[in-house]
C-alpha cells in the first residue's frame, strides 16, 4: 500500500491541533526531542478513515486539556507511517497486512518518560482499548514513574540444558507452552557450525521473551536423545507444539541462521505468537516499540536529524 495519501498532511483539524502535535510536519528535516517532560504518542492509520477515528482523537484531546495533563505531558498523534522518524538508520515500517492491527483497532499508544523509557499501552498480544479513565491512569503513572517496563529486546538469552532425568517434567509437564529443543554435542564445541547454532539459539530465546515458548538444549555427548527425535548429526532443532508434544517438527535450516529458526517457530507454534505473525514478521506494535526504545535509549535524538 502506498505511504502517501491525499489527506496525509491535512487530516488534523484546527480544533485538535490546539492540544495535539503531529510527529511529521511535511517534507523537511524534522527532529523529535525529549524536552525534560514525558510524551504520549498515539499512532494509527488516521489519514485513511477520519470518520471512524475521530472518537480516539477526541478522547486523547480531552486528556491533553490544560487542566488535565496538557501542561505536564506533550501529546503527539499521527499516521503510523510517520513513525519512521524513530528509526535512525534503517528503513521505516511500510504499511502491510497485519492481522493484529487494522483501521478498526484502537490506536497504538506509547508513553515516553522524561528519562526516555518507553511504555506500551497494552500487552504483548497488542493494544488495549483506551477509555478516558484508563488513559488518565496511564498518564498519572507516566508522570510518577510508576509504570513497569514490561517489554525488553535483548541480543541473547541463556538457554538452559536439559537432561533425560528431567526431560519428561520440562517437556511433557508443560501444557501451556510450545517447546523448542536444540541438540548439540559438547565434543563439537569450538566448531563454527555448533558454536553458531548455540549462539543463534540464545538469540531465538531473546526473541521469545514475550511468547509462550520454552527453549532448551540437550548435549547428546552425555545424554541419549529420545527415540521420537530422528536425526543423524548435530546440531539439530525441533519444535514441539503445545497441543502435539508427541509429534516434534524438525527445522532443517539450523545452519542458515536465526531468521530461519524464528520462521520455523512462527510457522508451527501451537498458537500464533504475540510479537510475530506466521511469516515471522514482527507485528506492528512490537516493531514500533523496538524502534522507539532504540530511539530514546541514548542521546541519539540530540545527535541526528531525520529527513521526513
């Protein structure tokens, strides 16, 4: 879908503009600065269906009143395409089909503390539907620094070893989560293939922090793999869907990299992942959360300017 709409630069009416700002202001250099006070940023496909979205604008406009939070918090709203101002170096998010978000969805709302910590108004599954009361609570917590940081994106996360002695408890005893099991041999440690596999398994674990997916590895040099896992050489990776634990699905691309491993989990998970669709594309709310966290985590906003 095109990122340019006929009313892309004119959809914010003069009344709303009294209290709400836009991220983008036309085709010129634009910098979003953190000016020692918090921000509330609401993003939607605003320019597509103003009749259907005015309700959300009115609600945010009321919370942004001077006698509410307007003097303490800066309120910004925009079309989701304007969110690429948060990405310093990479391509901005193009519009694409995303089953977790549509013009009928509530806006994606993010709070940014004065220190640059980003909070999402919702859960790992997606945005919460705001009300005046819930938005006021969110703004109050943002001002008092009482919001808990729920979502973090780490480069790696330690993957625990599993042994035959605790295999049944950890794998078959867990009813609510998918299981990823990586097999390796300790006598091959130090080889490029095994070291890369274990490294990517830790990267996969970092991406599964918001998912009902447990990841383990097993050393077949000290353990014998259960018969259901059919492989001749290591490394090898299997997914056990939560509802079909006795039918492990092998990933045949463990040497290709984290992308194929992630795709295997996204495709075959017992339920669709929170942060990724079945094609392993990061869902919009998670993609923007990551971009904003990267944008505000350092003084980058004072060092770079962005062509909008």
